[in-house]
């Protein structure tokens, strides 16, 4: 019987490994794009039997295929993933997620298959470009070579066969001479075998053949971090950060690489723990980040202020607001210019509808932060809440003149400038595929244009991201209402009110 799905996902988290003894698996690993949480048995849909799959079906089928990959049953895994891509409902959101994860596994032809099914270029082009920029080899692999190298990747990363696999691969000089990705796999194998000299040799060859590939540079940073000159790894990270990535998904990936490299290169134990915790934060492993930070305090106030600040952000994201406030306050007392602490205190005030207090914290953070636009975005958002729309619009416009990757600015500009509403909403979700508010408002605009099937597609994505958002049920109710499905509409409106009893639009639909 195949292991339960939760166990499959935990393989990537290395939960049984000491938090301060990370290796290459912690930096280079495929992550389940579908946030799988469902148990899987061997008898569950090994081959889809219907034209489209439900969310549970997708999770189950993905887990089965991934488990085969981990066990180095790569040909069967490839076949299962191909069937899954051909069987899912035609949603760009799912195709884009699959495109990235197939490229991460070395299934570039399947990644291209997913991309070939994309329907809305305005939404899909950014993430598609980032996937190609980050992962794709310069030389297209034949199907046989792709399977061969994927088997090697599986055995290196999951099956503790790095020495045997690498020894076999380096004998295939014809493949190494023509293919950059084969050199990447050789470098990965040597790194896992603790042969840093040869690892660096082969990753340099891969980069020379394909200097635009950021995944190769990511591996080089990991190799250098374990070399005799670990500080050189930070130079590679700086080069990666200068690349023109378009989406928040990949920019966060780069932030993760930077924090991991800092963790590997710092000498001080407490600094190492701080950067390791930041790495976990960017990997969305909040509980690991929290536990690591709790061990990172020492007698130096300069260190503790940063630990308190990051811990406050982690607690806030975990929705433990009292602990977030306690830690943010401690950080603020130690350093009143700490941007993370100021933003968390602002977020807490904003959450309590104390917009004047929130604005002061955000403006203070904005005066201290010169690189990130986050404080300015929060200033503008708060101005909107205070009815200062003109000032908010000025701030959003200013941000977009220098930061074309700011999805929040595009989204709020869409709400303030109806002449560009549709294009700006699409831009917001193109930059951040997980931006639920953008998908919901795209559905609202589609309903207004009586494009009900399109609205349903947008709403399906919003529900995929968060099935407990009250707005999803309200707008789904409007879709049903406009289709004449009165009973379904009422059920959706009731569900919206159940999730948010104060939501006036749904109450109006039910004449409450």
C-alpha cells in the first residue's frame, strides 16, 4: 500500500532531521504545488476515469505520481503526470502550477505540455516566463534523455545513490558535451557525495552552456557555501537577485535562496539560526521558523531585536495575534526603527480598524525602508480606509513607476480607476497567482459583463486557494441567480452569511 499522502509531503520537510544539519535536500527539493492534505491508497484513481478531476482527485493523483518518482519509478511517474495534465479542468491556475513543478522534477516536456494548454496570455505569460528562465535547459532534451536524467535526479536526491549515479553519468561524455542539464545533474551528484571540487567543475560547465538558468546558479551558491570560500556564495546570490524575475512566486524563491546561503555562511550560531528561521519563513514553513527563532536569542540586544521582530511576523501569519503584538513590542522597545516590528504593529492596528495608529506605524516604516515598497503599499491601503483616495492613488502610481512587480498596487489601482480595471486586475494575478482578491474581483467584473462561465472559472480558482472565503459564495450565488438557479443561489448566499454574518450584500440578496 502506498504511504499516506501526508507522509509523502513530509519527506520534503525533513522533519526528523536536526534543524541545524540541513543538506542539499533542504534547498533543492520539489514542493507539492497543490498543498496536498488527503490520504492516498493504491486503489484510488491510479488512472483518471472522468473528463475532469475534482480538487481531491488532483491531490490524490499528484501524490501517486510523485511517490513513484521518489521511488525512481520515473517512466510510470511521467505517464501518470501526463494523464493528470490531460485530465484536469481547464484552469490556467492549475496548468501553471503543474508547469513549474514538472520543470522542477526535470520533466520539461510535461512542463511545456502544461503551458500549451494555457488560455489567457494576459494572466499566464509572467509565470510561464519565470519557469523557463529559472529551470529550462538551453538544449532541449529528447524524451529518452529526459527520463534518464530524471531517474538520476530521483536516485541522487531520494535514494542515497549519488556516488553510483554520478559515476555512471560522467562516463556518458557525449551527453555531457551537448547538454547543460546533464552537467547540472552531475554537479548535484558530486555535491551529495561531498566532492565539492568536481561539483563546482560541472556546475560551471552547466552555467557556461546556459548562463541564464537560475537553478544552476542556485546550485552553485549551495556548492560554494560548502567550499573553502563560502563567502563567494553570496556573490552568486547577488547575481541571482539582479535577474529580472516577474512573479512573487519566484522572487520569494530567490529570497529563500539568499537566507539559506546566509545560514550556511554565517559563523555565529545565533545568526545562523536567525537566517535559517528566515529561510523557513520564505518556504512557508511557519512552525519551523517559529521553533528555530525561539532558540536564537542571546545576550546581545542587537541580535534579539531582529529575532523578536521576525518572530512577531511569524506569529502574525500564524494568526496568533497576542504573541505577535508581544514580540513586536519587544523589538520596537529595543529598536524603534525596526521595519518588520513597525509593519507588524501597523498590521495589528489595521486589523483592529485603528487606521490612524496604523498609518503612523506604516509611515514610520516607510521612512526607514528604502528598498522594499511594502511600507508604502500599506500607507496607501490605510489612506484608502481613511477616505484619502487621491493620496492613495498618487502613492500607487509612484510605486508602479519604479516597481512593475507590485501586484497590490495594480489591484488597488484597478479599484480606483475603472477605465483600467480589467487589465490591472489581470496584472495583479499574473504577478501573484495566489492573490485571491484579484481572482474574486475578476469574477465580479465578469458577472457585470454577463460572462458567467468566465466568472465561474475565476471563482473556481479563488475557491481552490481558499474555500472558506465568504465573498466566493456571494459571487457564486450571483452566478447562479443570473442563470436562473434560484435554489443554488440562496444556498450560496446563506453560506456567505454563515462565514461572515455581517456581510451586507449577501443579506440583501436574502432580504435579511
